[in-house]
C-alpha cells in the first residue's frame, strides 16, 4: 500500500517533478504538512511536525524558554524557485510533560549562500480546516497531547505543492525576532531527530465486527511500540473511523486516539500523533471498505548495542522485556509510561538512565539523560527545592485542588535525592565522563542538599515536601530510607564537588554530614536482626534495608541477617526492587538475587506482554493506575549486566573498568556493554571445575578481570591466552599483567586493551 501523510507527503522525486518554474509562487507558511526538509535552521515554537516526522520537542529547557530544531532541507531544494510549506502543530494545553507558551507561533530561518529566508509578513498562513476536536472523551489531564480529528471533506487539496495558489490566505502576525515573548530564549534541540521506520505492514490483521455491525480491524504490532497508524479505505463521505490501541485506557483512564472522517472515494490517512500498544484497532461503519492498513514506528534515535544472554531463559526474557520497556518509555524525555502520563518522573528516570548504559550506543544513548539532568536543575525553584515531573505546566493553582489544570509543582523529596545522588547524576558521569554537565548542575545539587537538615541525633530530619511519597505499597520505614537516600546524595555531591572545582568549600561540609550519618545510623536503626526506626511498627521494610546496604551504611557483619530479611520480606514495588537486587549482589549473594528476581517478576516473565508493569499486577492489581509499560521496573536488566556479567566503570567513561562476574548458579553468560571507548564483549562459562572467561577490551582502557572463587573450591591454576600466569598462589607475570587480590571472592588481573582468554582450573 502506498500511503502518505494525508496525501501531503510525496517522496523526494515526486516532489521535485512537481516543482514548477513559476516566479509567482510564494514561499508560504501553509498550515498543513511539511514537504521540505532544510538544514539551515528551522526554529519551532511549542510543537513542530515536519517532513519525515522531524522535530517536536516539548517546551521547555526552562520554565520560560523553548527548544528549536536544526533540520537539513538542502537535498530537497532545486535550482530556481522552491516552495516551503509547514504544518505548525500548536498544542496549547499544559500537562505533566509540557509547558505551553500560551500562543502558537513559528520561527523559520534559512541561510543560503546568497540569500536569507525568514518567517515574516510575506508568508501566508491558514488554520487547517480539516483538523478538529474529536469530542469527548478527551485524554486525561496529565497528557499535554490531544486526540486528533481529521475531516477529509474539509481537506485542502495539494496545499503543500508549489502549484497551489495561496493568494487568498491571510498574512501572519509578526511578533519580532527571537528572543521574544512568549517563547523567549530559543535553545537548540539537544537530542537527535526521531528514529523512523517508514511505513510497515502489521504482523497480522484480524477483521471482526464492531458493535454497530461495521468492520473492526485488530492489527498486531511486533511489540509494544510508539506508532502512527495509517489506513487506506474506500468509503462514502462522512464515515467516522476510530483509531486507537489496545492500551487506550492503560493506567485506568483515557489516553490518546484519532478519528478520521471520510470524503467520497478511495483515500489514505496517517494520523500525525503517536500512540502506543501491542495492537492498533480500527473501527468503522459498515459502509467503509478497508483496502489496507500499515503503521510507522518512531522513537528515540539510539542504536540497540548492549546485550545479555545466559543459560536461564527466564532471565533472558526478563532482560529483553526490560529493554523493550525502556525504549517505549523514551522519546523527547524519559517517561514513566507512554500511555497515561508521558511524564519525566525522576524516580523512574534514575532507574531508566542506569539501564540505558547497558542497552544503547554511547553517542546518542546518553543525550536523553543529559537533557533531563539539565532540565531538572534549570527548573529549580526559588526556595532551592527541586520537583518533577518537568517540563510541566507552570504552576498557577494548587494542583491537588485543581488537577484539571494539568499543572504540576510538587516536590517528592526522596525522588529528588535519588536524582542528584550516586544512582542519578553521578552514574551519568561515571558512564559518560561528561564533566561539563556535572559542572553546570553541581550548584543546583548543593543548593538542594542544603534544604535538608540533620536532627540532634545526627540523622536526617524527614521532609514531607509537597507529596510525601517513598514508594508504592505498604510498610515503608521512611526514616531509615531518608538517611540512606541523603547519604547516597552526599556521596554523589562530594564526587561532583571535586569534578566541578568546589572541593575546598564544599567537600568538608559533605564529609561532616556523611560522618554524622555513618556514626549514628547503625546505633539508631540496627535492632540486631534488621534496620528499623523506633517509631515504625509495620512489617520489616526490605526497601529500607536494601538502601542501607547500597549506601554503604550497613555493617558487613550484619550481612547474614540482611540476607534473611530479603528472603522473608517482599514490600518493595518494582521501582524499589532494583535496590534490593543491588544489595544482594553487593553482599555477594548472587544465587539469592537470581532466585528473588525470578520470584518477583514471575508473572511478568510469563505474560504474553512484551513490556514490564508499574506494579506486580496490572490495572486494579497494580499501583497508581497499573500501567503495563513502566521502565522503572527494569532494575533486573542493570543487575544482570552490571553484576551477573560483572561489567561497570571504575573511572569516568571507562578509562578503567572491571569485569568481576557474580554468576551464582548460572553456567554461561554473554554480555555486550557499549562504552565511549567502544564495545566491551564478555563470554563466561563454568563447567567441570573450569571457569572460562573471554574478554574483548576496547582501546584506551584498562580492565580489571576477576576470576570468581567458590567456597568449596580454590583456584589451582590460571591460564591467560594459553599461558599459565598463576599457579597455586604464585604469580607468573609477564609484561602487562598485574595480580589483584580480592577478599570478596575473586582473583583478579589488570589487562590492557585487546582480546583475552582466561581459563581457571579449580583444585
């Protein structure tokens, strides 16, 4: 099926063939679809949708400012007269991921060798009469996107083609040259343009009958994806076709859909607004004959590079579902879910950015995290508190009393501590080495940490913020969690102070606060068998005990008791379960980590859905609406790649890194980890008293390779690339090899770049 965006998206050659040599054709701002790509500068205000789905970052980099796009149109231009046609998509609706300017606008600037083209009063514009409101129900208030209605009877034929006569169109109002209110400073788009699959056939299409006796097409996608649906039909005029996915009410409330009203005859339509799900559903009256349907998948433009595979298929499925969930929750922001909210909640984003470094290429992959980090810092309030999700509608009313406004301005204190600390900003730096970003945001981190205070007992005073939330579920010991989260934030801040040149004035403060917490934490919270605050009377909080471990506050002598805690108590949501798994691995309990992983995610692993859920159940059995595509649930992906395969940075950007696997009962692991230096490839195998490790280490790195020992065995001999380098405790060194002894169960060697094959023989 040859399908195009509402008949307005001819391919390049078709477009060039249609260009006339007519000096009377104006460069026109025609409000319909873009037919040209240009790389000089296309600057868009609020929301821009152009040829090949280019552009479209939601406002904004700050509470006042706007992103613009830089797009290449040179290849689409020819010598002589050209026509420039643009569809401006103004949303004008606040939400949890968008801050409207309150005014539609377009800025266009193209600088050629001998001429400059700018948007001014010589352009022509018109509100496209075919686009319309679908009527109730509208998307829920969290979404800034709206439903798309298109009445083909009111379409403007060939408006985007050079032969179109726009003489009757009015001129636009000119506001001035940027920066000008209400769009203010324009900041260049910091992430790549969307990945675009082109139009594709569905995996399968089942045709049934809807309740009105007309055709209902259930078109199956290969996985949960962000798509724009396309159709080709033959119909009389005025037939209403509803387009939505099986996830239309994901999270328990209405999300986005599209409605197409036919003109007479054969026609094609592709809705410009993306929706997500496993299945697209087209429902039409009986008079409509479907001639074909297709879809276009778009999404964040990064390459899938990372990989993990082991001999346990359950874990392989879990890793792959986490990867798929991560991708469907990425676009112009990291989002909690692509259906109900599309909002950049930072608790979710901390987990997601950690997963990203084991999945996507090291060039484009980290840019979305960088964008979110800068936005969080730049949206800091005058009282130095941070809040998320942002971008979001400017706060005008108390959103708890007026949720219909779509505004959000509420601080969730533990999520903000997670964001700026070890697992948030500092993880980003360790995996990228991006010193510039850390230097810019560090003052905001310092200001937020100073909002928090320590009590007379040397521990953290609880801050309720605007939403007193630590996790979904019950049995939350907030006082233990607060001190652990703050300690993790201090760890990150101290490192960032060194990186950004603020060590003299700030590091002594951070060390003093860390010392206070470290001195008093065990004395105050350790009961002899678990961590628990004195005023807490619920079931033992596995989250709080996990944070004590990953923060480094738990005494190692307590590990045996803590392993019993994690064997008996299961209160964490999938969001906080990440930290329970990390705690188990950090306590060197890989078998227990894998057992708990498979137990907790069992229903999701066995589900036919390709994504992971917000809670341990879906819908009413879940949390907060129960969506089935929440990447905060993907902590197992990070745990498997970082601990089971054992790969992580020791210095920023993987100048030095480690491969220290904790396989437990696993007998084989294959892992690929993308880094700024290149791909790290690891293959592990255990069999009959022999441990086999193969490593491909990229240039400009130093790798610490750990050979795991087992309690019932000791290593007798180690070979490296066929030569014995260690035997019965004696090192046989040659150039480039250095022994590293680890008391935690590994025998290690430091190796330079290259291909290395270790074989360890047990006694």
